[in-house]
C-alpha cells in the first residue's frame, strides 16, 4: 500500500515538474515574475518548515540565514569577483555555522516555544544593526549586484526564464529532501520532538542533536535561497534581507499552506504571493494600503476556518469522502 502511494506521488510530482518546465515559455513577463516569486517563497517556506513545521520550533528570525547567504555571495562577487555559484555555498556554510550556534545556544539551555522565537528574532535584528554599521558591505545603503549582462556563469540572464529554471530546480530538490526526511527516521524524530519532547527523550531520542541538525539543514537551504534572491533582485540592504519582513512572510506561507507537511509551504506561496502582487499592482494606485488589507483578510480567514492550513482542509475533505464511501447505504443494509 505504501509503495503504491509512493509511486503515485512520484508520478504526480514528475507530471507537475514537466508542466512547470513548459510554463515559462507561455507566460508574459509580469506573470513570469510572479511565478518566480511563488517558487522562491515556496522554497524559503519549505526550508523553514523543516525546523518550524516538522520540529515545531517556530523561528521568527530566519532572515538571519537569508541575509548571510545574500550578503556573502554578493560581497564575494562584487568585491572579489567570485561567481555566485561558488559564493552561494560559502554563504550556506556560514549560515550552517550560524544555525548551529543559534540552535546550540537555544536548545542547550532549554529554550523553546516563544522564548526560542524571541531569541531568533533578536539575533536577526542585531544583524540588521551590525550590518548597518559595516561600510565594507555598504552599510545602511546596502549592496548592488554588479551587472555583467547575459552570463549564466555568474547567475545573470537577460530574461527571466533562466532565473525561473534555477529556482524551479531548487524547490524541486527542497521538496524531495523534505519528502525523504518525512519518511525516514530523522523525520519521525522531528515529529516526536514536536508532539511531546519528554516522551521522545524517554524513548531515546537525542533532542539536542535532532533540533540542532534541523536548524542547520534549514539554515543552509535558506542561505542558498538568499543568494538567488540577491541575484534576482540585484540589490540588498540590511532591512530587506535581515529584517523581520522576510521572516514573517516565510513562516506565514508555511502556516497558511499547512505546517509539517511536504506540500504545505508551496501551496501557501501559490495562494498568497499572487494575491499580494496582484492587489498591490491593481489597488495601490487607487486605495493606498488596500493590498495589505486584502492580504491580511485572507490570512485571518485561513487562521479562523482552516487552523491546519489548506493541506489540512484537503485532508479533512478526503477523510469525509472516504467515510461516506465506506459507510454502507440503507439499501446495502
């Protein structure tokens, strides 16, 4: 039975990947831009979901790792001429070390829940202040990514199709990794820690190791996304990568889609990013702030009526349908 489910998931995933591969050739430039943002935020939310969804450790400062990845690769490229394809892995390594530090500092001393969330957001905000005062990386003005024209060797393209395929590969790998984690021992340990830490520890789970490993993996993936963000946007500053805005957006996509699920973050990004972008484009000129009101209304409705996100809603509908089919009718009785 499990093998049949895995085969179906594999076929559906391959089919979806093929559809996404042909999609950019038929989209206008503006809609292609939105598709890239959907994939980017789906990727970042998937990375956050490993720690926040599966392990239940809700980080409010994941922009720390996003910023480390973005600033490292951008500085190495702009200042030293090192291609972002190399710089992204250096940034990921530094983010992994930062993730280990944050995880060890927090979990070694028993911080969890709101206390862990406060520590993460405090460290991210500290990085905003620190980066603002470092002239080597542009200070408060930030850094511009040096444009070299259509050059795939430095992750730069004349049109958006090149960027689209890069982030498509990244999200495909991230989802495959999360799917693998969710069906292996490490994933079961993460869920056990999320549901009941005392019981998990009593059964022999090394909670400190599990939570630190989850933090490091999540940090590395987020930093890789930070490099893509910098190369695509071509400008970064302390607030737009280390600030609270990116952190809140990332976790909202995961919450709206479904925490601790493989596809939840992608579904959340698919729903919320177009709403945000279209409402900003269509309503901001006429009604200032209307896009924020609409965006917030959608979030409130999801929180009220779908506490487990859209994936939870789909599962609920599926279970009701299954019960209806399995319950014998009066004629059968």
